[in-house]
């Protein structure tokens, strides 16, 4: 069941939550994989701590922007304690709305700096 | 690349496990295991890439991360406390009792704020006073330490109409306002118990004698739960009549 809130009501997304949604955009992942994905995407400039990561995951789960899909298994096949998360359908709509908002912001900013001709696209 | 030292890893994870205590218990129960596991993985990575210095930096970052991420969770917890009657409440009482004094100190600190630390202190005190104010206006607050339940009443209309206390918890009533006709507000509850193995609540007359601070239920009452119902919803007993019943029952 989708959240009764509209995607626009979640905007702007806090940085940590946006990073997590982007990390989950191409498939399910556990906390450690999300953290690595964020560090790799930002070339190590953004290092999300466990507290920041899991408080953001808690909020995203509560808002139903992401959902749990079970637990991962380690190399030996034993059940690990890592839960896997994935973007929900509603979460992908929120992410899309946020990316639209950011791209509009960037376009307007570039235009104000005369980096784009009036009416141009980024 | 270095081989990860099991002893160093264990020590780091042990330290982080203690840092996790800064988070509310419910959050730790849900995510604490995963957070410790994630930290352990990070430790291994740091050890391999940067050695002991990297692990020390990781611990410092984790401590900072905890300082930043734990307070909002406690704030959420406090907000939930204001709305419900659950037993997982920690700071409400203290804040409500000291809110005015803290607010006064905050004003003094603001007046004396001629340096950055005085300014920081005044902001911290103002934040605490704000939470105290929020708590006070809700009327019900409270508590706790594990295994204790306290109900505080800040005004007649804010008293919880009914709440349940589980076996092993301790009940404390704190009266702020007197009802001239019926006595203290803490008197106006019907106390019911749910004997073990049954579904329904029945009037309860076998409470142990009230102490100065309330009734201690720890292991002394043969019930599963006790339910306190406000007189506006049901008939009530006063403390006097309850104590007479207790006395008549030889308790």
C-alpha cells in the first residue's frame, strides 16, 4: 500500500535520504553496500556513518519510500544479520520528483550565472 | 595490505557497542545489530587500508556520527511520550520539574553570553527548557527507568483516562492539582486487575499498601496486568476507600 502523502510533500529530501534512494535505484542492497555505493559515487568525499545511515533508513521505511526484502547471506551460506532494502514504487516516484526539482534548480542557477542561454536546457 | 587484527577489531567493535547505548532502546533493538556489523566491516576496511590510525579515525567519526544522529531519535521518543501512555519515558519528569529553573538559567546565560561557550550553554539550556515546556503543556509525562511506570498529572483534563501497568512495573502517582470535592486527582481511578490466565479485568482490592511514593507492584501482586480507569469513564474509588478495602482484606 502506498503512502497517503504525495511525492511532492517529501521534498526537499534530506541529503542522506536522497543518497540512499539513489543508491537503491538500481536494485536492492544492505546497509554496508549502500554506504559503499555512496562513498564510491562521491569519490570518498561523503562517508555516511552507521548512525546517519540507519536513522535515515528508519525514516524511509516509516514513510514507505523503501521496503525490506529479506536478509542477505554470507559467502558460507549462513544467514547474515544484514537486511536487504529496495526502493518502493512510491519511493521511486519521490526520487524522480526530487531529481526533477534539483535539475530545475540547477538549470535556473546556471541561467542566472549566464552559463546557459535564456530558455536553454542543462 | 594488512591482515586485520582480530583483537583490534574486537576492541573497536566493543567500543562502538558502547556508543550504541546513546540511541533509544527501541532503535537499538531494531538496527543495533546491523549497525555493529556494518561498523565491524568498516573497521576491517580501514585496518587494511590505513592501519590502526585509520581505525582510530573511524571511531572518532563514529562518535561524531552518534552525537549528530542520536538526539533527533530521542526527540522523536519524547514526542511519542507526550502523546501516549507507554512506559518507555525517560526525561519528562526531570524536565518538567526543572524546566522553569532551567529557563531562568538560560536567560541569565544569554545575558552573560560574552563568549562562545556561554552562548552555547544558553542555547542548550533554552533547548532543554523548550522540551520541558512542551512536556508540561501535554500534562502527562514521565519516566523511567526500566521496570518502572510513573503517571504524572499536570491538570485535571490531561489525566489519562485509562492505562495499564504490567506485572513487575512500579506505579508512582504525582499529584499536581487537588480536586476540592474528591481529593487529589490520583485518587480518582478504579483499579482493576487481570488475573493470570484470564481475559477480563476485575476490580482489584489486593494491592499492597501504598507507600509515600505509590504502590510497588514488583512481584507482589498475583496478576498479569493492572488497569487504572479514570472516574469520568467509570465508577471510581478514592484512595481512602481503597485503603479501607485493603485493610479489610488484611493486606
